[in-house]
C-alpha cells in the first residue's frame, strides 16, 4: 500500500508551515486527497512528491514575502 500524508506531514516534508499547506492543498493543481477522514484529509505520498517535483522553487514562494 502506498504511504499516506496528512497536512502536518506534508508541512514537515515540504519544510513549510501548516498554514502554507492549507493554501497549497486548495490549489487546483494540487493532488486530490485520497480520503476525507474525521481528522482531516490525507494524500498519497507519491502524488505529493510528484507534485512537488514539478514546482520545486514555488513551494515556499508566498511564505517568504
């Protein structure tokens, strides 16, 4: 089974705040969540990694302003 990430793990993986993750996951180009659980949404790790590799210099863009 593919590994999964919640928002907190995505923040750690990307090196950004949870607030930045909230912005990123609402983007049209961010992968769809695997599931919506009572504790929040979860994503496939492979999908998040693929998305990240397509935009490496833009992940932290707004956070650094």
